[in-house]
C-alpha cells in the first residue's frame, strides 16, 4: 500500500533527475483512486456483514483479550487436538506469559491436572 506522503517523498528524492517517469499529478490521481477504492471496499464489507458481527469486527481488543476470548473460551480445535483443553494447552505452550489468560482462569484449568494424569 502506498500513501500520499510516500509519493511526495519519492518526488522529493527524485529532485528533477527524471527517475520517476510519470507526472506528479498522475501519480497522485492513481493514489487517490486506489485510496477511494479501498474506502468503498471497506464500506461494502461493513454494509454486507451480518449486523450482529459489525460491532466485533472493528472493536479494539488487546492480543491478550483476543487470546482469552477466542482460544480459551470459544475455540474447540487446535494443532494439539480437539477440545477446549487442547486449545488452552496450545495457548500456554505457544504464547508468551504476557498473553496468557487471567491467573484465576489459568489456575482453574490447571486444577484439572490430577484428572489428566489418571487418563
């Protein structure tokens, strides 16, 4: 993706040496058209999306929140197996402790350890 600042910088660096073989106005028009098309595309995606999912599509979430909500509560399949325990195990094995779920949630999951050893 390119933006107007990058185009301006490119023409500034070129400094009349004619390495850029297009008029500045043409390049700016192309960038403006592509930005406009991207905006229309984004608006189309939001318009066609099922209304109940629009809110979560652009809602800000930290990576830790995402990991907790998706991998630890909703996901049912992971590379380690099928089921929530496998998904939780994947989080603990792949992600930094900074992104692990809340300590109480982790303690509750680890409390099942004796059952796993018996199985």
